[in-house]
C-alpha cells in the first residue's frame, strides 16, 4: 500500500463539479492499493500516518502528530504506475477494484478520514501548508 501524504491548510475533492468532501488544516492522503496488500497493510499505514510528527509545535519545529486535525483520503491507483519501460505506464501492480475498495474503506475508517469517491473521476484541490509531502509504503 502506498500513500502520498501532503500537509494542507485546506483540501477538497469534487465529482462532476460538485464538492463531495472538504477539510480544513490537516492531511490530504492519496492512497494506492497494490495487488498484494491486505488488511494489515491498511491498518499499519493508517496508524503510521496518524502518528507522523509533521505539524509544528509551539516552537515551530515539526514535532506534533495529526491530533484533532482532519484527513481527506482519495483513492489513487496511479501510485502503482510503472513507467520504467517506455512512456505508457503499466498499472499491473495496482489492485483490482474488488480488492482495493475494501482496503481503502478500512484505511479511511481507521484514520477517521473524509473520502473521495472510489473509482470516480475526481478533481482534487489543495493548499499546501509548508514543504511537507511524504511518500509512504507499507512493509
């Protein structure tokens, strides 16, 4: 399982021009599920994201975890795109929807995230909160 985690001042996701989810300060998580991922991967990654100390403390140092801040999670199978050969990415390592959706839902429930629309064409808007973008992978 892979996650691109972005610290944001605000973020939203729209489908067909309608905002379906939005958050204030917190994290935008683009979540990719691989064909070999299991429930333990979703749990581990959700716990890892929640515990990341990437928010400023009273002294301005990145030292605080998510706490009461919000999370918006968007499914993103393209995180498993492989473009090492040629110019057209292969999606062979991404999980099929029937495996990916339950794991996406499990991750979101465990971390308490607002959600995009699984499998839909979405427009994601965000305002970065500092230079914090991390790529995480489950073990």
